[in-house]
C-alpha cells in the first residue's frame, strides 16, 4: 500500500517533525483572538475551531492507538465507527470555550509527543495496526505510517488555519508524497468513487524529485516509482504541488499538463482528494 523511497525520511524524522509542528501551532494559537477561531478558514466549511477540535481528537486517538499497537491489540481511530463518532469529535465538548479547546489541544499534543519519544526505534516498522474486523478504516499500517498520518494532519491543517506557519516541511513532503501515491491502490477499492469508468495512465513528474506513474485498468490500480514511457498524460509540478494536488489543496489545472489534457484532468475523478 505504501511506496518507499530509498534515502527518504525515517520514522524518527517524522516524529521530530510532528513535535516541531505541534510547538509551532500552539505558539501561534496563543496570539489568536477567540473570535477569530469561529471565522472561516482556508478549508471551506471548517472554521478554525473545527480544525482544532479535529487535531485534538487526532492526538488523543494516536495516544490510545500507539498503546494498543505496541501491545498487539486491535484498535481503531474511531472505536465506535467513523460514521457514528466523527461528527462529535469536530466540535467543542459541552461548556468548552474556544480557549479551552486550545488549552486541551496543547496538552494532548504534548502528551502524544512524550509517548512517541518512548517508542523503541524498531517498533516504528515492526509494530502493526490491526483494526477490528467490523471497523476497518485506515487499513494495514505500521506504527511509523500512523505517525506520518499525524504529520499530514498537522502540516496540512496548520496551513488551513492561515496562521502564517512555516511551509510544509521537507520531511513531510518527502515522506507523504510516496505514501499518498501508494495509497491510491486501495483508495478506489475502499471508497466510493463517483466515476469508475476511467481507465488509462498518468505520469506524475516532480521538477525537484523522482517521478511516479499511476495506471488504472480493469484489473485495478498500479503505482510505480518510475516514469512510464507509454503514459496517456503527464502532470508536472514541484513535489509540494503534486502532494497538494493529491490532498485537494491545489487544482490539477494549476499544474503543467502534457499529452492528452482531458485525460490528465480525469485524474481528479479517478482519485478524488480526501
């Protein structure tokens, strides 16, 4: 499911990047007026307070899941199921003010950082997530990949908050781009895709990194860490732009397209962003 790039960031690098983003986020939030937390953010439909509640829940869930994974217990990001539980995690608890949410987010982030500092180095690779049979959401992951999902949350939503945080870190981009591409193999099988009729192949070529290719046939999805000489179209941009496209933060139209442009644009319908 996950592509790996030789010489890419290690799980230790990812965990350090998570902690750094946590610190930067909390420091920035200390200067934000409560009224600004209920104004629109860069993410349509999600005011900053909703994003903060989401990030808080994510920190708490990762703490519990890490303990379960290390103990080889079945566990889930949403123990009661995504459909039943997720909505409540996106809003303050009864009686909580926006400032209370910021304070609890800070505590949860710091607690998660401490937990991950104590994880043995080899466990990031060997310890595996096993979800309940009736509550499969993330699919099979190593603990290190769970940490990368957390880094994705805090990097991307940190930008959504429009707090002038630093740009996405090199660690995040170099680790998340191949992961997100590798995830395309299961994306079409695990999620409802509006248009399953799309077939063909795309080269995703970064101007500052390695190329990748994605193909869809009647047999399924193939993702390779190389450029295909027979791809129907090519989508080019920086690594950041390609990752942002996969995450729904940059439009395909904003990238360089070659080959069949109509086919290039069909990538968005073949693999809708999260």
